C-alpha cells in the first residue's frame, strides 16, 4: 500500500469553509465511487484554518494520470470539481488551475 499526502487551501471565509465541510460530510455517491474505482483504498482530509491536508492510501493499480483521465471523462466528477472551486484556492506554489499539491515527506519514524 502506498500513501500520498497533498495540500490545498480554502478561501479564508468562515461561511464558505462551513459549506465546504457540509459537502464533505455528505459526499455524492458518484464521487466516492470514482475515488474507489481509481484504486484509492482510503482517504482522509484534515483542516487547520483554511489549509487542507489529504492523506490517500492507494493500491498498486493507482496512478494520478489514470485518475485524471477517469475524472475528465466523468460528468459528475466535473460537476463536483467545478462546485468545489467556489471554496478552494490554489496554494501559492501551484500552477494555474492546479488544486491539490503533492507534499514531500521530510521525516518518518
């Protein structure tokens, strides 16, 4: 099992953050299916202020390229992603339209 850690910021507005969290308490079933169909076996998102931290555990079939292609071909995922941009803002180091940024592991015990 491989683990990936990613970061993203939310728009720093308490009302928008509250709405974002509400969506994530009831993630659409099609989104959950797209996640598991891609080879992601576990996913958690944590928040500190307006910074998000995602931990993904993936199986051997997972690739970011394949997940991106699957998402691009899925209208419901595209609808979700468009909706989430209302709440999300890219990290300062992100490329244009880039959301979640892969984090580098700098310590392990």
